C-alpha cells in the first residue's frame, strides 16, 4: 500500500505514556456525558480527549476543541441527551490526513471522516475511497488493527438501479478490505452501519497498535458469509472485537439486530425484535467472557446505544431495556434507519468486562 502524500504525523504522546500509564488503565475508554460537560473542561482535561461524538446537539464551543469532534445529524429520543466522550489516560496528539481528523496516544488512534455526497459518484466508489484513506492512515501511523468502525449513510434503504445504498456501501467496503488482504475471519473490525439525515458518508473509528480478538455469534451466520440475496458483496464486519490492553478487557459490540442464522426474525414486531436482539447481545457477551458476564449485572461498565427506526417504539424500548439491564448502565436512544428494511431496531455497545 502506498503511503498517502503530505502525511503529517506526530506522536508526541509516546513519551508521555511511559510516565503516566497504570496497568489498570485501558488506553481508551468511553464516557457518556451530557453535552454541557464539554463547556466546563479545562485545557488539561481536553488534552486527554481522543474525540467526541454528539448527536444533533453539541454546544457551539465544541467547534473550537483541539480534539476531533463529530456531530451526527440524528435525533435523541430520550430526555437525557448524552454524547460520547472518548478519553485517554494520558495526553494525546492530534493530526489531519486526507480529510480524516484524528487523535492518538501511542496505543490507539481515534479518527473521524466526513465524505461529502457527490451526485456523480456512486455510493460504492465513495465508500471505497473513504476506506482506502482510513486503511492508508492506520498503516502509515502504525495503528494497523481496526477495532471498531461506525458508519452513517444518507438514504440507507433507498434503491438505485436494483441495488440499495447499503448494498453499495458493502461493495466499496469489501473491495477496500480485500485489496488490503484482510482475512475475513480474523481481521474484521466490529461495526455499525446506520441511516442518518446526512448528505454524505460519516465515519468514526478506533484503531490500535495491537490486534484484538474477532468474536462471532454462534446464533448467527457471520455477516461476511451471508448468502448472495442480501447483496453482491457481504457485509465486512465482525460481531464484536475483544481488546485486552492495559490490564483491562473491553468488548466493542457491533450493531446487533433481530437476526438468527441470516434471517430477520419478528418483522413488524418491535417487542419481538427487542427480545431477540437482547438474546444476541447476551450471546456475544457469553462468547467473549466465557459466560461470565451478564447484561443485568454489568452496571456503569456497560454503555449501549440503541437505534430505533420509528419514534413510536421508544417507550417500549426504554421499558424493555430497563427490565433487562443493570440500572446504572447508560443507554443512548437515537432515531436511525437500520440497514435492512424489515429491521426496526439495533443495539451496539462498549463493555468493560470484569477481570477473569
Ligand atoms: C446485521 O447483523 C445487521 O454492515 O457494518 C449490523 C452491524 C448490521 C453492522 C455493517 C450491519 C453492519 O447484519 C446489520
């Protein structure tokens, strides 16, 4: 792979790391905080932020922040409007390359990319370009292992010349990974692909110096082995990535839906999809933890995001999650379109697993 031209890459954080690290710190951790919290941050606190992801509502001052900020045009469904603050235990360095704004700390790189919509460019071509840029960056910067990718697409369920935008997205992503010689049962990151009210493709991602472990779900056919009827190239993602670093185990859970085998279960039944999805989430958790972690026991270490296609399912989702999760597990509720038309909801998460 050729190094991108005009690469600017500084990693001053490597030095800081040695003096600051503790064996019990993960090099990246997620806090879900009200957006107003960002206004009160000192510059010392800001220096350890890898990135912030907000949903429709970040304060204007976030535009001046030193760290990468992504504001996703999506509506909160809950009164509690939380944003994602990705933090490092020690100061980070910042950079920009081919439209990717990033922060890194010697162990992980957090990046955000917005690829403006272009009428003349097919979705698959734009996606391919975005993924090539990301793969080039992580290769040159030395954070070669993709941990987690979040993808937000305009009009995800619209069809053009027989292919849905989501299927076109899968084509471009597959091509980029295949050209980079990714092994589909070993190297694929966890991911989400959600429809949002954006003009272009919005991506944020985490990459690491060391590889994680790819986790699959025994109740589901691996997405990269889905049969052809779901699209000419299968979705290139794993069900979760398990990271073990800094003496901590973290599970990056992909968008998880009401799919068993490769088929959607309970179409048009949000309650059924919620139950099936939560079984899938617990199953992936079992795979990663050898059945030692339970959703209802995890507490603040379990941060989830749920996307609902229809607002009308919010109160049902809120109630079902309250019955299933530990009361201290924070959840972000968003309106978003799911990649299959018959899916009404999807749940993803970042979970710190208890030490075994
Ligand atoms: C599924 O299991 C539901 O294409 O990156 C979930 C998470 C889904 C990620 C992706 C798609 C993606 O197939 C859809």
